[in-house]
C-alpha cells in the first residue's frame, strides 16, 4: 500500500503492510485495525497509539473509498473476508 492521505490525516507507513496483508490475504489485522475494519469507533480510539489516534479519519476514508466493500464495516464482514481469503489460499472457491 502506498502513502495515503486524507485532508492532512495520514495512514502511517508502519501500518500500511498490515492493511495490505489483510486485504490481499485475509491476515488478522491486529486490535486497532480490527476495530477500524469493524467500524467500532470506541475500540479504535481505545486501541490506537498516539499517531493512529490522530489519524483515524484517514483509515475510515481509505476503507470507505478504496477497500473492497465486503472486507469491512462489521465484525461479520471482517470474519467473512478472512474466511474467503483463507479459502482462496487453500485453493478452494
């Protein structure tokens, strides 16, 4: 994933691989990204480090405008995405 900026908010470089691995392969994204992906603002704020806390709008905008629609928005969507990507890695449909 390349640099992503939204109105001065930025997804930090150290978080980009986690997002890319989640979207491409369904790799568990960790607690902060899980909260963002599940659209759980309370837990996103609670799990964020200082840099991510200041940049939550960039994450929301990225997932809303650039991520596959079925990979985010709820815990069920995230679990479904991880399951789908696991099946793809195993060679199933």
